[in-house]
């Protein structure tokens, strides 16, 4: 118990399809994808900001 197999995934997808309908799912996935992209950009931006500040300290 604890592992999600193919039958469980199919049941979850069927429930999502029944709840939201076929027309709403692409909009939900688009929103989810844009959220993930924004999160990645924010995380990458912090890394770049840290690298830039370290580079400035090294040049001083």
C-alpha cells in the first residue's frame, strides 16, 4: 500500500474528467504549466542574483 499504479491513476483521471469536464481541463493544465514555468524562472533568478552578487564581491 502506498504506491500508485495504473488503475489508480485511471480512476483519478476519470474523476477529474467528471468534475471539470473535457473543455475545462486544457485551461487547467495551461494554468498549471505557466505556474511551474514562473516558479522555475523565480528559482533561476535567485540563483543568478546570488551568482552576480558573488561576482561583484570577487571583483572588489
